[in-house]
């Protein structure tokens, strides 16, 4: 079969872009280029390459703070008043009108596989380097495996079956051999393998000190592995549901046991997002670090959500965000302390805006170069995932105990007490719905909601869920457009063209 285009080739090759062999083009060796296998000469070269993986996931088209279009805005947490920016392509994600030719979708795909390629680059050649300290070697391997697993976990939940490669590809022929979709079950198997091996390396701290924030740790690996097993248990067909749930409880419990605090109420909710405490807040497990005041590495979250008539979030004179809270506003209970921190009302626009990420300090300045880290894992998330797992295993007492810790910090009554509240019981008649509610308000705008919905509802239930929404709560986007095809993203058109048979299109996008 002929492969005429180069889209996925760019992604697979990106890690070795500056290290491509010249032997395919010239008989003599170009002194200005070296082969990928020759790049790693010492421990520092490996460190630079591992740092390259971290840098690739911070990309806004990968997993960085700007990746909300692919996850948060895909869920029911946000609404929009804009369908014209960038030819209307960002609008398609939350309107459930996504096209395979969407260039934002293609870029997301490419950057995700570029991050995977960067990890493959390290893992393929690291064994050729002599390390004075064996633990450093194990650490770098563990980090690369964790990051590859993290990205593949996002890929498999967004596209289902997908290309799978665990080695650095050095030729177009090798890329062509990997340009087909592997079954999602096999991808999950590789994710579990990577994370298990990363844990077994035993070279990482339970939690990173302030100087290591932004790098992974054993708590993060355990937390991710637990979530992977939980996701497999409730979304994959097969006979492993019980064993996967037991594994999920094991690893999530391990992560929870590594915390350095007692109960969640010891950490005020605003402290989790305070730019002055981001290196010391004991709730944070793994985050992408942004540098206050730095033009290239600062956060744009605060200034991006800053409304015209306020300087609460940033000193930047913004015209306001086009993405706003949806019916999420109605989800907050009357006394919930998280509401005031997460959403605020703008008199100028006559609507609520996302207020969770704030940096109006002098260090960020009037250009709004914020220091907000993008939090990928924190303990409230782990606790609610563990509660969800315990619920599936029939241990409701444990699940409710964890749920109550999260509610107590928010200033809310215990779940048992709320059974006497008719409004609460009518909205959340089951523990499952109560947990889903708590995750929504606790983790709002942190890129968890879409995956929570996929875990808790099958496709028919998801259709009913979105079709029950009030359209006016979503601006000009339309949740009633949601259908069976929206369980997964379409394979980008250019990727499908590479191999129409092997890169078969997802249902509804043919």
C-alpha cells in the first residue's frame, strides 16, 4: 500500500529531528549531523532529552493549560458565545460538530504523538549510556515511561484504537509499518506495562520537593495507574472488571497513603491555586510548571479569563474569554465555598466567568505573565477516584468517608446528612451521581469532567444526559448535537489518508 503523505511521520520523527542519519541521502557522512544513536554520549544528554519530553507535554496542543478545548470544552462545563474565531474550528469541539479535517484536531494528534516519540527516543537509546549512578539511569527511564503512558492514556480515551509504537522510528519504512490503529485493549496493556515498570524502578521520591515540582514521582505513577485500572474496569468489555477494580483500589490507596497531610480540610481550597504556594501546597502531586513574569514560560490562564470590568484575576486589560461556565453554575450547593473561588459574575458581560486561576500580582505585571501551574494531579482527585472505585467494589462506607472529606473542606454537610435534603436527593439519587457531582464542582475547569462522563455513562446514557440539557445554558453551542459518534474523536483526515484500511475512521465520521 502506498503512503503518500507525511503527517504522522512528522510526529514519529520529531524526537530525532536534529539527529536524522544522512546515510539515506549521501554516501559520505555530514559532519553537521549525527545519527540518533550517536546523540547520547553522557548522562547530561539523557537529562536534556528527558526534559524534552516534559517540554512537549506542556505544549498547549498537547497537555498544557491551553489544551482545554480538547477536554474541558468538550464536556458540559463550558459554554461559548463565539463560533467565528479561527474559522470556527475551536467551536466544533463543544458544539459536537467536529470534522475530521479540523486543523486543531490534527495538531492535537500530532503533538501527542510527538511527545510519545520523544519518550521513545530516550527509551530506545538510554541503555547505550554509562551512568556513574545506577539510580539516575533508573530515574530517567521511569520518567520517560510515565510520560509515555500519560500521553497514551489521553490518546486512547479520545480516539480509542490508535497507532502504537514503543521504539524510536528512524526511516519512512518503519513509520509506514506503524501507521495503523492498534486495538485499545493493547494500548491499555502497554500503558499498564510502562507504569508498572516505572514504579518497579524504585528511583523516584514519593512526592517531589519544591525544587522538583514539575517532574513525576511515585505518588503520581500510582495515581495514574489506579485511574487507568478504574477506566479499564468500567469502559472495556471483558472478564477482568473485578481484578481491575481491585488493582485500581490498590494503586490509588498507595498514592493516597503517600500524602504528607492528615485530612483534606487542613488545606484551604484557594491554597491549591495560589501562585505563592504552588511549590509547597501538599495537595499537589504532579503539575506543569509555569514561570511568573516570563514571556515564553508564563501562564496565560488568568489573563485569558479576565473580564473587561475586573482585575481580580490579572492586571492585564483583557476583553474577556469566549469560553464561559455553563450549567455548572447551577451545580454548586448554596454554601459551597468552592463556588466563589471558581466562578465570578461580570456585570459588563452579564455572565459568569472562570475565576479559578488568578495572578494579579506585581510579578505577573500588566501583561499578565502569570505563574499559575497547570495541575494534572492532586489529592482531591485521587480521593474521589478511590471513592468511585470503592463504590464499584461495594464498599460504600469507604467511598462515603472519602467523599465527606472533600465536602467538609468545601463547608458542606456530610453525604449522610444530605439524604434528608429533598433537593439534593432528587438531583443525586445514587452514590454514583453524588460522586460525579462532587468531582464536577471540586475539579471544575481542570480537564477531568469529559473523562468522568465517559467513565460513568455508556453511550446511550451520554446521549440522554446531553439531550436533557437546556440549550441556553451553553451559549450558541448545542449539546443536543451530541450523538453516538461523539464517544470518540474522528481520526484526523490526513492520518486516515495515510492508510485508509489500517487507519480506519471512527464510527459516524466515515
